């Protein structure tokens, strides 16, 4: 399972890139706004900076609600960077836009996916990847990871090539569960990436190794 960073924070993306484990980045209007990024020109500049740091797909979300607007935005975004994944929501207008953009050869990240049926529609429309929002389903008392498991199983059964990207990840345990469920990608906030690194026994073990080495070396 590949790991993407789910953030528009340049500093976090730089730190994630240094680890050598990040294959892409996902952004959305809320994540951009959190970093004070606003307007198409500002979003474009931020996305171009991200693309200079990460050599992989960068997801950029449209902000139109109608298919014509999404298509125009998607075609524009496709020119911004070498490897854009245009994020389109799982709405009626969204599916119209996905099918047009996919026919144009533009990679689409179908976002706000909350059901297997939406994933099936996306596969037929030509989505490159679908993003089930695990944490937001958990937040309303449902089992978000069950959706990932079901989507992966149905796609396998139907030999669908569309990728499954577990999104709205809330913690390191979600990453293990997404990988076990067969997700191709998990997009994770930076704090989750660092949670994945940490284990108290690693820290204690390292301290002990260094202490023993100092003693043996007469330090
Ligand atoms: C995915 O592409 C979205 O940007 C993201 O995972 C949403 O997560 P949230 O529910 O934490 O906002």
C-alpha cells in the first residue's frame, strides 16, 4: 500500500518527503484554507510548490458544483503540474464531469465516496482512483473500514482497474486496517505518518544499545 500525505502544508510535505516513504499528496479546499491558501492562483502556486517536492500524483480538488464548471476547472488543473489527479466529488454532476475528463485522458480522484455503489459508478465513469472517507463514516457511528474492504472485494471480483485510496484517516491503526483490507493507497495526515514511526520499544531499545556501547567503549 502506497502512502500519500493528506495536507497542503509545505513544511509537512518537505518533512514527509525526507523520509522517502511518501508517493503522492492529496489536498482539498479545507486543507488549502487551513494553510491560508485561497483563490485559483494561490491554489495553483501552492500545488506547483508541492509538485516540486513530491515526484508523484498530486490531488487537486475542483470547487464548482456543476459539471461544466468541474470540467473547465479539471482541464485547467491538468495543465498546472506534471502529474495531477483532479478531485471530483461523487455527485450526479461529478459523474458527468468524471466521464468527460477521463475521456480527455485526465486522471481523476473521485472524492467524498461513502458507498460501494458510488465506487462502482466511478469505475464505469473512468475514475483513476476512488477515495472512501473512512474517518467521516466512523464519526457518524458506521464502520468506515468495512466500506474499504467491500470496495476492494467488489473491484477484485469485477476485475476493476480503478485504485482504492483510503482517505479521512484518523490514526495509525487505520493504516494497518486499510493495508489489510487491500487498499492500494492510504492518504494520511502528517501526524499519522509520524505515529506510524513511533514505538516505545524502539526508543527504549535504541537508548539501551547506545548506553551499552558507551559503557563498552569506556565512555
Ligand atoms: C482525501 O482526499 C481528503 O482530503 C481527506 O482525507 C479528508 O479527510 P478528513 O475527513 O480528515 O477531512
